[in-house]
C-alpha cells in the first residue's frame, strides 16, 4: 500500500505576521493557534461548533476555528484576540467589556469580543434585539448576556434603551 | 480519527477527477458538517479530503427570472444579496434563522444541500444500531428517546431528520441543482434530488461518488408574491427547527391564485407539501382554508413517543406561516 502524505505546509498571516508551519493535515486552526503558535487567547470550549469560544477573524470575517482546517487557511489572514491590542492598548470593545463587567469566569470572553468586533463591522448593532440575535453564536454559561449587550451598545454609540 | 491526505483542487474538473478516482476521497468545502463528522465524531473516515474552496464557484448572477448561485457562495453572502431580499424573502429569512453568524460565514450553499442529519444515534459511533451509518444494523432512534427527528418520509428503518432551513424554501421554489460528474454535467430538481430512506437510509440523494454540485438555480417568485419562513425551536436563536414552514402566496380579490408550501423539522428530506398547495390554490384566503391545508400537509405521519407532538406543532406552524404571509388573521 502506498504511504499517503498526511502532513501539510501552511503559511498563515496571524495578526499581521507571516507564520510558516508544517502540520498534520488534521490540525484545526484552533489547535494550530494554541499549540503551535502559543496564542492561547483563543479558547477551546465545546470544540464542536456549538459555543463560539474559539471565534477568530479569517480574512476579516468571524468564523469558528475549531471547525476550520489549518490547511484550508494557507495564505489567509487570521486575527485573534491578541491581534486586537498589539501594542498593549486595549481595543474599544475590550475596554467596553471591562467598563460594563461583560464577563464572569471569562472563558467565553475572547470569543464574545471577537464576535462583537465583527458584529460592529457588519453593522448589526442597530438595537438590543439585533445585538442579541447576531451574538447568538456565542454562549456564556455564567449568563453575562445583559452586560455583554450593554458593552456592545456602548461601543456602537447608542445610549441605554 | 484516522490520518487523511489533504489536496486542494483548482477547478471542478480537477476536483471531480481526484474524488472519482479514489473511493475513500471526499470533498471539503465550508467544513461545518464534514470536519465535525471526521475530526470530532469519527463517523466519516476519508483517506483523502479534496478542498474545493479555492475554485471559482462564488458568483451570484441573475439571468432573466432565475437566480444562479455558485456552490461555494456562503450562507451569509446569499442572505446579503439584493435580489434575494427583494424577490426571495423566504430564502433570506431561512438563511438568517440558520446556525450562527460564524457558521454562516463558513458554510456554503452546495454544502448546505448535503449537510448530514443531526440524529444523535447517527453521530454517536458507540451506538451500534444505525441503518444510515451501518446499513442493516437497525435504528436505535425508533426505539430510544427521540425528539429532533422526522415524522414524514420516516419509517421503522430510519427517522433521521434533514435539518436544513435553507432547503425548505428551496424545495418550495423548484430550485434546480447543477451537478458535474465524471460523465459530464446534468441538472436535477431539488425536489427529486433527495431519496427517502426506505430500506436503505444510507442512500440520501441521487449523487454518485465523485459528483460535484457546482451551482443551484432558483426561479424568482413573480412580482407581488408574498412569502416568508416561520421557524419554531427550543430556544430563540442558534438552534435547529422543531418545525418550520416556507410559504409563498399570490392572492387576488381574497382568492389564492398561486401557492407554494414546504416544511422543515419534520421530514427525512426537505418536505414539499403538494397536497396542501392543491387545496390552497383557488380557495379563499381564510383561516379555515389554512387549517385544512395544514392538516393535508401532514398527511400520514410516522411518529414515535418523542415526536408525536410534532404533528400538531407542524400544523400550527403552517397556519402561522400562511397567516403571516397573507396578512389574514385567524
């Protein structure tokens, strides 16, 4: 039987820097970020596309890194939570989450923040109802939802509804 | 999880050649079903994944009264298309009620047609009895706890649900599926694309190994048609349907002139409700008509203890959809 090649060379642009990796074909983007690149800000929650904790931006769009094969990201741009504050200055969404106490245990928070950054770019912060609907892919088992909505509303420049 | 080879294909012909030549090769697009079943659940064990996401099948074009959608267009891209908003609101509503924003950025239209069932027995390889996973092994769902399962097109061999929201309006609209295979190209109506489980639940559609969906074509609704999608689920968002209905009606002077109706959350395949459509056409647009159509739509359901509630819920969902679309109160 012919031995098949089960490794792959990938070049990712992660938070603006080119990173070259040689990986097993099965490695997800989530595992590549955490285990190969030591970017542990992206969290592994359900690891099955049900919780949103692993949300990152791929070519500027929010996706689930646990259901993305690293091999499919060759030559593409990945933005993680670490990329939001490259010089130590927090992103406005990060500041708003602190101001509004938008987390308790914090495990889902980086996914919530990445999703919120994308939501604002998508123009989906028109009302609290719209924010809730378009944040529905990010679960928070502590139930910090009201404060997460408040943080996003704040960055969107709307007052209390 | 077994090792697999990864190959990226540049165009449909190359992709078809790569998969056709290898019985253990499978296509990889958005990955939201495929990678879940390969990497996480271990239900699928391909020897080679052929990545098709770099192929040029990402265009949405309009030709006369048909919308042509490349198989690699994402769910969010289709939901944002102006023609979909203007002429196919039921498609837009079904897309935005699907999955989550993240998954809609990943999942493709071609992949949505081929998404696998969410039946927990199918997805749990420690359950021996699943005719869809292991033909002839039986059906654990028929005898075990069931809820998110089918009641139409179902039987003792399989009650696995086709969980797509998008495919519900697509079957209602007589969408065509363009397929490229080893022997050339062909088109199949989506209403004849899926195969009922019968004795062989492992056979889900008319595709042969290596066949690739390249495009779907949706005939636009006539101007003035009212349409919509109603989805009922266990939580407000990010959840599969318990029941759903896609409806399109043209009403003149209180009489229904044209009617299209399809159901989700209840069928082993996306369910076109033709008998209900016949009842609706030519009938007065009233609550009584809608109720009669809803009862006809459910026909002769196959229920188990956990899914019996779906009959009444589906009828009510249909009535709600027809009321919402027509503007006629109960």
